[in-house]
């Protein structure tokens, strides 16, 4: 019998790799704390950094977490902006809940569900979680960027043409909020029962069958509504554009053009061409412009921060090289720039 009832604690806070470093996905620390204090009831099966009973390594591969919480009172916490390493589907069975994805925010109502892709930043609670019963599932489809090819877990029992159609509906449409039907409610409650009876011999089979049925229901739900498919959402250009937008948060890393191209699953020349098209700069020129702008902000807004520390935080190995690069870009030395800002 597969043992689903190992430690309740999540593993140390690790997450999926994105850009040059590890991108820390939501660890649900706030939720875990509320559960430990007895303020929220929760049942979940999980692996990695997500809280819940541990999924064995070989059981239901690709399933990151499935579960629910039940908060009978307003909470003093929320799940801040984060991304996940897979497709996340949540379903609000009762209560109401603040939710935001990218530039869109709203109050979820009962019987609404959300779909977020791995590249979509989202948060739950605006800022805090209200009384609510929320179900969730996260499935890893082996993508981090919108142009990459989706690979669903092999145990999902849908016909190939249905899997292809579901992929297109989720990949080429980023509407985050949908109204569920009765069967979606039934299947999420069945999934909840699976997490609560994790010691049963048939738990793994029940998980696979319930999740497969849920995805089939999602397919039929999406097909029954007007879904505008946009091929540009999965274009390589968009993937590169999103990478370049995120790069400002990783300027302290030692980037090469090959590194940047690899993060976008592209060859060096192809990536450089897209970068030139989108920014009118080479990749290194664009990276340098981000570093120079960040350095200027730090010099202006952090007057006590040593220039050497600013250099290192912006990805330079030495203060001398930083000073030379800054002077060339801003037409004055870092020290002179700081003095000029101070006079303002």
C-alpha cells in the first residue's frame, strides 16, 4: 500500500528554477501557521514545499498539491504575490475571497473557480482571507514560459484529442475566473475526501480518476462558454518579452547571452534577434541598461549604502568596473551622481 501519511510538514522552502536562480513559489507559510493555531481546518496531499500529508515520490507524478481549507472566521493573513510550478485550479465552495492575478483583482463568489498558469503572478486575499472554503489542485505540465510545449502527466485518462483541446483552451486564453457547474463542485468535494482518507489502499487510483474526471469537466465547461483564443499568448515573442520584463529582478546574477537564451529555450542568435526587435538593444546592452537604472535609483534613494555594495547588488564584480560603466552610461561618476541628487 502506498503511504500518503508521512510527515505533515512541507520540505524546506525550495521551488522551481526560473531565471538564473531558484524562483520561490508560494510556500503557504501563512496558511500553515493558521492551521497550527487551530484557526483554519485544512486537508491536503502535497510534495515539495506545499503543506499537507506527503505524496510518495512515485505516486501521482506531476501532482504538486491537492486539498482544501475551511476558514470559519476572517483571517489576519493572505497568500501574497506568487507563481506556481504548474497549472493551478481553485474552487470557492463557500464564503467570499479576494483574488488578484496580474492586473486584475476581484472578490470571488461561491461557485467560482480560477485558473492560473505558471507564469501568472497571483495572490489570494486582498490583503487577508475571509471566511471561506477553498479547494485547489496544482498540476505540473513542465512549462514555465507561455511558448513552451505542455506535457501533461501520463496517468491522466483523457483521449489525446481532448488533451490537445484542453491545452489550447488553457494556453491561448488567460481569463482567470469562471463560473463552475454542479459536477465541478462534486468532483472537488470527492478530491477533498481523497485527501482525508489518505491511508486507504485505493487512494492513488481515486486521485487519478477524480483528477481526470475534473479535467474532462473543465474541458466541457470551457467549451460551453465563449472562449476567445489568442495565438499570440503562446508566441515565442511573448515568452521573451516576459523574460525581459522579469530580468530587472535578477540583475545581480552573472548573465551571459547563452544563459538568457537558455532560460527562454532558444538558441543564442534567435534570442538576440527577439531582444533586438523588442528593445532595440542587444541582450547585453539591455541588461546593462537595467543595471544602470537600478544603480541610479540606489544612489539616489539609499544615500547610506556604500557604492561598492551598490556595484555588487547590480551584478558587477568590482567597484572600479562599475564606476567606469556608470560614468560611461550616465556621463558622470557614481559619487558625482549621488552628490547631484543630494543637492536636489
